[in-house]
């Protein structure tokens, strides 16, 4: 048993139970994030979670939300974490506090401040003293707040999670790292259990099995995986050997899956993001949910119980039904243990006797079923149907004393789920549900009297009662008189009525509600729009930094979010015009201009990328790259540079390309033996004159894999000072060298390699490629881009406040416009409108349609969302929620005399056609 260190309110963890103040609990926990909700709705959202039966929330605390610049902290207003914890306590919800330092959560950088990424000799998410000294500053801010709201200290925090899914990250010393975080937590007085969650099952990699840190599991399976319980049971048994219960800190939002986890003995059920929200401001992330790159939408919604604007979805009623089941069996279920079942349903042995059988059907079709209990086949008189996609928990041999019924007897079995028990003065109500036939069997040690009522009576003799009902729109009732003074009243419902059950009154009447109706039609709001055009090559910021003759990443210049503008000069080539421009190591969103000519908007993902120049484009020496940081990745992935967790934004340079050499032919070929050193073949002085001449990848071999070396000498242009090797296609495992210097492994997702540091203009470069060819590998194409680097770089930047200042100044030149609105390629403008109707204080959802247009939308000074309308191939993949709408929160409206202004920065992002903004639609938020 693992107790907390708080003597006032001990929290005990054992393989059988999680106990809070001595009471065993199943924790049903919904993610609810204060930083994605206006402060004005915190209380309402917490109460909605409570209303559907959840007894806990988990909440991240994002480091970079509270420290946007190094050493500058903000815990006020919308960032008042202490106030949020107070409101959670007031709502009567337990809290799992998750202060990171890394949180993932599809949040900018996983909440790691981007200034960390440019610190010398600092290794994030490692047992590294340089990193940990910064973590200590963050913990010094957040942990005292959490401590003050621990259970027993004035709040309801029952656990604190350290880090997040560390097993996804190549941490060299997880035990040392997690132990260091643990020590900080203890030093700050944290006394509740400390957790460390495993994202892909690596308990050791996630926690190091550090002393006094409880490993937990995050499961994201296919909800219909028929073998899922087998996996979960293995983790339960492994954790039990350490003295811990199975706590599922994250999983999918389906209550079908949560029931399956419950059947395998989980004591905490933590579906991630049951309460959705919004990534306000520049807090979105980028990650690997695309091909591989994706941008996270401002709307943060995985179709959980609550929408970002607070609407209850139908899944919420499944949550309420599961919560009723858990409450019905109480401590007996909270201390239940799985029973080995080689065939048939998964079963839990209840602490007070009896079992729950989970009739899981992972298919979409209903199936005939039966239950074998000892020598008896159940049901006896009716049919049992396992409904597709459902997992009812059926009671077997449950002592009636579980519910303090004054009778010696058992609920022998039921083929309907018992989901509610109500004690009245002289009557106990047992409420069941099924969508088929429910057969209910009770046994007693004494004679009882049955009133069959609406149910069919099958047996009533020798202390045994068997009745059944068929689900319908009408409830069915029967009564068992167990003594002169007490009656058991059995109530049978269909599943829909069970989902909608709201209350059982004091005379035994059931009160049901209805699913709330949603308004999907937009309202006709009289909004007059005005537009102010912006010079697209002039920064919206005020301060300009001179960088010299080379560009550098934004973070190295103290720019961590928002927009930035690079400018540079590029001299005219001596002999011919430039063919195009090479953007070097660029991300996230780059809009490129030559003079005032717009060349396109790209999302290179940190790679280099080539932008051809249309033949009619006049040469201009000035270049402008408008850059937007969509967000630092929240998840470490090596497929693209921008997906590295510590990746940097902006760009490293632009080169005007004067030559593209086709290098596909006339390579010298040499077969290699396994294990030979590549450097022996890559040196510039290797004599390859007697090697056969082939095209790249062009030697047939029966060896698998075939280890092959290709060498080619290339004369470099005198005028160039930048050289990029371009390798596209299926090279399988391939490695590149130039003049004996290793360039690295070829990556088809990042096909440009910079040769510049290793070659000189006018000389001959020796390029060596090593290919390990396997079945189906076809080789690829190789070319060499030669160019001239831009010089005289400047940089400026702008976040929310600066953008709004510019919008205010530009409004003086605004003129009335009608929507739909067309914008020429590369155009940038402000669009202004007054939203006078606050929809009774509830707010709106703005839906935007159009083509090739990027929108940065402000409301009353808040950046409420960023959208990119459908269009050409340059539009990235968007994930995480709605990609065409944003939420306008009701609490952010002002008094009518102060005005309620929508301000939108519009960017036309296609170089080949006008951008279009269709009329915006305003869908009202409803109260339910």
C-alpha cells in the first residue's frame, strides 16, 4: 500500500483500490483545461462535468502559458490557476494536477518555453542540471499553488503528475530525471501521490520506477480491438507486483471503452479531452498527425462530451449511465478484482460478494449470447442479446445487503444492467435497463411475496423469484415483499430512458429528460464590414533588428510566437536571371515576395524548399519573407526538422538559384561488402577511374540488401556561393558524402542537403552516395542547385498586442466593403466589423468559408482563432478540431456602448489565383 505523506487526508493506493480519506473510489476523470477556456465559463464547465457523473478532472498547467518571456510570470486574470483550482474544489471535483514541465496536449512546444531551445548545453526532458534549473523555477511558481489546493489543504487535488509520456522521448536517464522532479515536488510540500504516465506502455521508460512515483497508463487503442482487455490485464498485474493499482490517466472518450477498462480492474478512468476548448492566441502546435506534418486547429475538440462552446453531446449521457453504474455498486466495485475468464465475458469479483459480467460486443451487429454460471446456463426463459458496440455489466450473485436491504438474499442474476438503486422509507428501488429482454432472478432465505405488476413471472417458489420484461417505451415494474415493513421494487427501462434518467423522486417516480436540440442554422446579423489594405512587404511590427549577411532563427532573436518579417538584398546575377529561390530550413508559414511580386506561401516543415520564379516576374533586389509561427511541435518526431521537439522557427537563408544540374547519369559504381567502412570509399582521393559507369541506383544485384557505392565528380559554378543537393524518390537506406564529409542519411521528406560548408566555387566536388537497396527499392533522382545567398538581413516581429496596434492605426484608412470579398494573390488587409448581439451572453461560433485565404481573428482584443480556408496544394493538413470555425466566447463581450469589434487579418496565400472570403456565418451558442 502506498500512502500519501499528508497525515490530515491520507490517500492510499493498493492493487485493489484507490482510497481517499478512507473511502474507496473509482475515479471517473475528464480533462478540462483552464487555459483553453475563458475564465467566465470555468464554473459552468466544471459543473457540467459534475452533472454527468464525473467525480474528477485532470488539468495541465502549461509552463509557457505563464512564462511567455524568460523570467516574466503571469498568473492573473485568464491565467489565474489558483482560482481555477478553487472553482474545481467548489464544484466538488477531485483534481489530478499535471504541471509538466512537458505536457504534450497539442499545445505550443508541449508547454516548454521556446527560449530553452537556444540555450547552450541544455538538454530538454533529461536529467540535465542546466535544464532542471529552469524546471526548478517553473516548479517554484506552480507547485506552491497546487500544494495550497491539495485534498486536506483547502482543495481537492489528489495526485500530481510529473512529466508526460516520457516513454515517447529518447530520455537517457528516466529514473534520474523523474527522481529529480519528484525531489522538487517534495521540497515544495506536495504530499499527494506523484504519478508518471506511460504513453506507449513503457512503464520503465516513463517513470524509471523511481521510488514514490506511481507509474500509470495511457491507452489509445482501437475501441473495438477484441484483445484489448488482455493487454490491460497484463499491465494491471505488472503494477500490482509493485503495490499499485491500474490508473488509466488518458484514454479514448468512448464510454464503451471505459467500461472495458473497468472490467479489467482499472481504478481510474481518464478519457482525454472530454471537455473541449480553444487554442486562443498563438498557442497552437504543429505535430506529426499529417503526412507527416500537420497544424493544430484553434478549435481543440476530439468529439468528447462537451464541445468547445459548452454543448453536451450524446456521449455525455453514456458517461452519466456509467457513473450511475459505478455509484450503484459503490465500494464493492471500487475494491473489485478481475476474475480469470478463459471464455465468456470479462468479470469482476465484487468486494462484498458476487460478480459483474461485462457482456462486451466489439462488432456492430447484435449477437445471441448466454452466461454460464457454475452448471447453470443463463437466461432460463428469455433470450440474451449482446448488442453491437455495447458493454453492459450484468450482476451475478450479489448480496442484497450490498444496498442495505433488510433481507437475507441475493440478486442471483440479471440479463439487464442494474444502474440505479434508491432507498425510500420502506422501499428499495432497483432500476435496470436493456434494449432486449431482461430476466431477473432473486433468491431469499425466507418466504417472500411477489407482485408481478408489468413484468412476466416465471418462478415464485422456495424463496426464488424470476421475472422478466421486454424493453419498450413504457417502464415495467414488479414488487417483492421481503417483510411486512420492506419492499423491493424492480423497475425495468429501455436503454434510451436509462440514458435520459435525471432523477428518482421521493415517492419513486422516475423523471427523464430529452437530448438537447442544437441550433445549426446561422443567425442573420447586421454586420457592416470595412477593409484596410496593408503593404504586404512592410512589417506590422515597430522594431527592426539588423542581422548582417546571414539570417537566423527567430528564437535566437527572442521571438517565440506570432509573425515575423525577414528582409534581405540579392544582387542581380551576372549572366542570366534567377531561376527561383531556395528557402533554407524554413518553418512554419512562409510568404515570399521579390520586391512587391508575390511568389507564394509555403509550409516547409523546417526543410529547405525551392520556389520557382514565373518568367514574367521582374527582378528586384529586395526580398521579404513574412513568417508565421503556427506553433512549436508538441510531440518529438524526427521525420521533419520542424517536428523535433526543440526545433526552431523562421529560416536560415534564401539563395537565388542560377543553375540546376541534373546528376542522374554517369556515376561510378562499386559493390561493397557488409560492414565495410563508408569513409574508406567517400574520401576525395579514392581512385574510382576503373569502376563501371551507371545511372544513379542502376546496378542490378541478387544480394538483399545490396550494399552499393556511387561516386560522381561535379564542376561547380564560379558565381555561386550556395549549393544544395536535391535527392527525391525511393532511395531506401542511403547516405551522402561530399569531398569525404558526411552529410547524413537521405530523407525523402527532407530531400535537400547543404553542401556549402564543404565545397568551393569553381572547383570540382566529389559526391558519394551509399545505397543499401532492398526489395522494391527503385532509387531516385539527384540534382544540384547552385545559387547566390541573399545578404543584408533585417528582422522584425509582432504578436497580438502589436498586431492590434497596427489594426487600430490602419482603421483610419478603412473603407466599407461587401462580403464576399476577393483579394489578389499576396494581398494583406484588415477587415473590421461590429458584433452587437452577444446572444444573451452565450456567444457565437463563426464559420468561415472561402478559398486560399488565411484568417487571424480577433474579438475585443483577444485572438480567438486562426483559419486557413480550402485551396491549393500549399494548404497544410489540419487536425485537432474544426478547421473552418472559431468560438466567440460570451464572457468576452463588453457593454454595448463600449463596442464589440471583430478584427481579422486576411492573407491571400495562393500565387495563382484570387483568394475568396465568403460571408461569415454566425451560429448561436445555446445554454444546454
